[in-house]
């Protein structure tokens, strides 16, 4: 909605936001894939529906790399690794050691099967050799409630979801999933700094149009989006909700989308994640 309001002013056109929940965003993507390619229907999608769901579910009604014209990257929602304060660890290496010494004691929450909080944690477990039981929830709010209560002990979730509980002392932050330290938590080292070079866990957002949209229409929207995301006012609004602005060109987002599609396909293939 932040982007839509700014687009309205930038383009001088009416921009209506229509929420399309269902299957983690896959229903919305399917609708946009079938929409008329006239520039009147566009989508801001979270990463899971674009680069995770197609590797897990046969019934998605779009091809991520063929059904859309990438417009631009919008922002990153970096994931952070947190534990219930009862877990006697303060760093990622300490968590890995504790998990290996206590293989039946730890479980981790997610906002649902095949969500980024689930799949990114599976990637982290695979990279470190940790064996922690996955407990899926219907949304992050329920997951956080059980994490705070100690019914599960570990989570890898967004800043927006975890920050209030970290600041209140209800959760302990031990690492951040971005490649660079976060302005929200400048003293907390990244996962990459703590022994997993190159590891990154971000729930990003991107804008797309139907695949056959004329090039000039795509570029017009891309220029407007890029300008919007670079403005100080929009960046401040993004940061207030735990989102890092990520302005990009169409070509940059296309390259990024293809790389992410390949990355998460390999992660899912190498893991025990199954479609449910």
C-alpha cells in the first residue's frame, strides 16, 4: 500500500490495491499471469510464491520464469534468528553445539509449510548439520506466541514479526540473515559472520506484470518504481516496518529472480521438505 500510494502520485493514475490471499500468494500470481498484458494489472509478490512454491507444488498455474515481465525489486524483509531466553545460547555456533548435544530438545516454528521462514531454516539446518524439529503454524503471530511461551525454542523470521519481542526481552536475538549487519540491530553479527560465509536469508518483494506486456509499459513502470523506492520518505516508511529498500532496474531484478529460482530449487531438492 505504501508503493501503491506513491505510484498514484508518480504516474498520475488511479492505483487500486486488491488483496488476493491464498496458497501463499500463488493464487494472485496465477491471476496476474492470465491478465490482459495492457499494463493495467500488476503485482507486488513475496518471494515464496515465486521461487519456492513452484518447486513444491504441481498445481501452480504459472511459470515464474515465463509467465511474467519483471518490473523491479521493491525491498527485503531480512530474517533474524531468535531463541526463547530459556535456551542457553547467545551465538549461532553455540546454538549448533547445543542442538547437536541435545538432539531431542529443540524445535523451531515457521509461519507455515513451504513459507520462507520454513525453507530458510531448513537451509540453515542443512548447512550446519543441526537436527531441530519443524513445527508449522498458520501465520507468524501464532508461531511467535508459542515461541515466547517456550513450546518451541527457535525461529528464523522477519524483523517486523520479531523486533517487538526482542526489544521487550521476550526473545533473544543471536544472528541476522542479511549479508550485512542490520540498522535495526547493528551490534548483532550476521549468520555469514558466524561461520557460514555467503549465507543469506531474506524474504524479498518484487513487482511483476503479465509476460506479454509491451516493453515501453514495463519500462515506464520500472522507472517510476525505482524513483519511488529511492525517495527518503518511502525509505523511512519501509524501515519503520522492518523492510530494507532495494531499488533496481528491470534487468537487475530479472537476473536476481532467476538466480533465486535456481537457488531455492536446489535447497528444496537437497532437503526433506515435502508438499503438504
